[in-house]
C-alpha cells in the first residue's frame, strides 16, 4: 500500500513539520509496514479484560500497562492493573500504582479497596483499614470493599469488626457461597463454633463443590465433638476427588475419634488468598 507523506503535507500547510507530526508519521509508517493498527487505550483495556477472563494474567498485565502508558490518569487502567498485580503477587508495585490512582482521583472507590487488598498481603493492616474505610464510605453497596475491611480487621486482630463486615457482605451478596464461607471463618476466629458451622453449611447449599468450606465444616464438626459427621463430610470430598491429599489427611485425623479412639489435634484448612490470624484464616 502507498505510504502517506505526512511530512510533505505538513510542510505545505504549516511550513517546517512539527516534531509531533513527524512522530505521528513515523508511527503510522511503522504500523503500515508491519500491517498492524495502532491500538487505543480503550482497545488495550478491552484486550486486557479478555485475557483476564481467560486466566492469562501475564498478557492482561501487558495490555493494562499499555493502556496506562497511553492514558496515565485513567482510573480504569490503574484499577485493572492493580487487580492483576495483586493476582500475580506483585504487591509493592500494585501499592505504588494504586496510591497514585487514589491521589489523582480520591473518589475512586475501586482503587481504595484494591489498594487495601494489596496492603493486606503486605500485612500493613492499619493502612489497609484506612483505605478500605474510604472505599466503603464512597460506595456502601460494593461487597469487595467490605471484604477488604474484614480481612484487614482480622489481620489486626479486631474480630468484632471482621465479623460485622462479613455479615454486611452476606447481606449485600446473600447468594454467594464465598461470602458465607468468609463469615464462617471470621466466626470461627471469634469463637462462635455454632455460627461457623451454620455458615459453612449455607455456603455448601449454595455451592456443593466449595471444598474449602466443606473441609472447614468438617473441622468445626470435629471441634464440636461430632466426629462421625466430620468424617462424613470428608468422605463426600473424597468421593468426588479421591486424590485430594488434604481431605485424606483430615480423614486420617478424624477417623480414630469417630471410632472412639483418642483424638488428635486438628489444624484448620488454609483459605485461598487468606490473611493468617489465630486459629483460622479468612
């Protein structure tokens, strides 16, 4: 295809071609030679979202970085890149980018709670609580802000705040099994064993394949003295996944008690993406 002579055109219209025009001409020439169109920030965001949905976080990160390079003050690009960096464990960089995003737009609720999530991973709980509180003040209806606040409160050891926030999330998102599972974990930390068991049962009603909830339910039943029920929950997991090593470990621990033999100390199952604190994790 013939190349557009932007430099010559600008000479006729403006005299000597400005640097911006020459840069654009060079970019268009390279694009024409390579057969590739120049993508806008919005197009990079769309591509990043598609990669995110497919689970290709590395390519999503690249696309979001390109979007942010083209539009440095884009709230959406900053938010999405922050989410991806958290998923990839790049918490320090996520914190840097999201702090800038909250400075550019203090009312960006998403940036505040994603920043709180990153701070939780770095165990900076005081600052995480502050950011999460800003997020929920800006948007009371977003469950993720309250989850971030609950995680930070649990990390700090404020069990009442953690339970209150988890209960609020359940009100906002009652049909989400993870909301009930997180509330169960917080209740377990706070010593409410019956509440923990009830919430894990509700989580499993909503999603029978939530293995973490089922293992934690089995632990709660065991702690209550219902060893046979605990074994039954573990056997359900193994019926679906005989190779589940964690379930098999707990079966070995629970079976002696179910058979009336001396009990063994049981440690809780780790929750995915949890913040460690005390007996159990949220």
